[in-house]
């Protein structure tokens, strides 16, 4: 796959709100090319500079040029709204730990915010060396965003040391773009101490003699474990092992082992493997079912453009029934009904497809794809209320809230929340009360968060607020209020509203 170019088009699952428009960081990768739907990322954090309050000369701060490390990221600060010095004042170890630990699985709003932080063009914290960059790359891979990880390390310079090269090599193996990394390894063999990588790249570039000689040397000197030697033997000499029984399946393969098994015709299932391996199933060499399962898995964590999932869902007719095939059939029937503009047809198919999307936990992606069309269908009764709830999960939640289809106390609370004023409606549950407290105009961030903000440690404050939100979503409601208040205090109003709406509308255990 060629190098991905960064672009600033609006992505399908962001939202329009906050202080300024911001582009979805994942849409900076050209592999997400689809029609440009109307959307943006979580609200920005930059405020308009204040007007001078006096004619006194401002204090001048001098910073040595050698301390200003170049910013690294795929999306410029002008698009995300995050400052280039987002991470200043915090230690690299602390930030790396927070990036690796923050939980975003059940909150699409937090997923979008995390991708924004990881892909935004920012300077590393002072004294970080490569640790912080590696933490960003590792989390992108853990989330399954292999293409952005590849593009990010390519921008930073993938051949500067072995650690960067290893991340680059792993990403290219899963995206099918290993030709570039193998060319670099051939030119600079010291980039990888692994003989398996050198043998693979030599063969990949057609130098079978070098590959064979290197493999013979590793056999003689026992430089690789026997399972790896057996795998390399079959990779270089497939004819010799044509009728041999399959090799034992590795429990925890690395990307190179995965690709080698694929090359010898014994492809490993990606379902039990880390999420990054799912991206390998998006290639044409995988079957349609494997592509669908991988696309759902990546969409669930926010690492795939919903349009790409829709393209796979509608690629052909379901091959069977049950499981994922029922979801494919439900979505295809719904899309047909939607295109017919028949309120009766949409009303009949909407509950089924919504149930299917809920089972797969990709409801927000569905809302991003279809909310605008659903809004033009004159539904009534329970179907109108269901459609309204779906549209509240989309980027157009604010305008959706202006018209309530069914007057009820819960719907009034949801409408007020979408407008940023849930504390104006009486809460009837502890969750509603916690959300209302988080949006109270008199609420202030917790003391520890305020200390971070006062010292300019914005990035760390956002990451810690994300941790508080996760703790609040799982029961500690005081942390939920504190997280929402902090998000709003730094200008992430849109993130706060969408995260709270998702808590109210999505069924999660």
C-alpha cells in the first residue's frame, strides 16, 4: 500500500460544535478516502487570544532553540485546535503511561478524542528522547490503526533507530506495504537484529541466494528457535514441504510470523489476535466474511471510517444466515427502504437494523452514516422516537434536539443535554444528576486538574480527565461530573456533550 498523504477533509464520524471546526485525525490518511461527509472531531481547546489589558510591555520569555523539538503528527494544530506544545510541562514517562492505559473501548467520543491526541501535530515533552513517540505508535497499533501508525513513523523518520524501524516494519507487514521497509533494511541491515526479518526481506526483493545462505547460517549456529527455523524453511523451499503436515499454530505471533504463515498458505485467523492484525483482513486476499468481521472490529474502536464498513456491508448479498450475515441482511434491507423514501418501509426495517448494530456495538457509526437521511423520513410514534435517539448520536445532535418527537421527561433531559444545559431539567436518576452537575455553569475542575491547567500541562490534564470519565462511566459518578467539567473548561464542549449522550443512549455492560 503506498504512503498515505495527510489531508484536512472533514471525516464521517466527527462532529460540528465547540469553538472551531476540527477535522477527524484518521481522515488524514488517504486509505480512508470516501466522499466527504459533513463532520468534524471533538471540539477544539484553543481560545481567541485575549486583548491587551494595558499598555505595559509584556514579559519576554526566552527559550533556547535546541530545546524546541520539531512537532510530529499527521494533522496540523490548525485542524485539531490542539496547541503544538500540548505536552509541555509533563514527564515523558507519565504521558506514555497515560496514553497506554486510558480506556476508550465503550465510548466513541473518547475514542475520537484519543485519536486526536495521538495524531495531532505536537512537540514531544522535553527530555523524552524516543519514548513518547514510541508510546504513540504502540497505542495506535493497539487500537488497530496500523495505517496511521505507519504514516506517523514515516513522518518522524523510521530508520533513525531500531525501535522506530521495528514499529514501521510491523505496520507495513500488516498493511501489505513491506516493500518500503524491506528496501530500507536491505540498505541498512543493522536496523533489525532479527535474522528472520533479513531473510524475509532478501527473498521479498528477489535475492534468494542471500536468503538461503543466511538461513543455512542460522541453522548451523542455532540463531533462531526451531519453530521459526521450520517456518523459514517452508517459506524458502515450499516445494520440499508440499505434502508435509501443517505447522503448529503459534499462540502469540508477531506480524512477520503472521505474514510468513500467510505466504506458505496456512493463514492464521485474526479473531484471537491483537486488534492490529484485523487490518490485514481488509486486503482483497481475505474472504468477504473475514473482511466484514475485521471491519466491525475496527469500527467498534473508532479505527475505521464507517463508509468503508458500509461499502463492505453492501458489497454483495449475504452468503448464509446467522451472526454477521443477519447484520448484513438487516442493513441492506434498511438501506433499500431508506432509498425508497417510504416511511412505512423504514419503520418496519429500522428496529431490526438498530438491534443488529447494537449487538455489534457500532451504533454511532450507523448514526453517522444514516442520520441525515433518517431525518427526512416522516416517521411517527415509537419509530419517530427511535429515529430521534439515533440522530442524537450523530454529529447533528444539536439541531436534532430542537424538535422532540415525543414529550417525556427523559427526552427533555436529552434535548437539554444536546444543547449543553442538562442541569436545567430535573434529574430522576443518579446518572442524570452527575451529568447535570458536570454541565453546571458554576462547576469548576477538580483541584488537581486545575493545578495541571494552571501550569500549562494541557495534554496530561485531558488524559487524566479521560481516565476520570471511564471511572465515572463504570459507577464513580463524582468522577463523571469532574471529567465533564474539565472537558468543558478546556474547550472540549462537543466531546463532553457527545460522551454524555452516548452514556445515556448506548446500552453497555
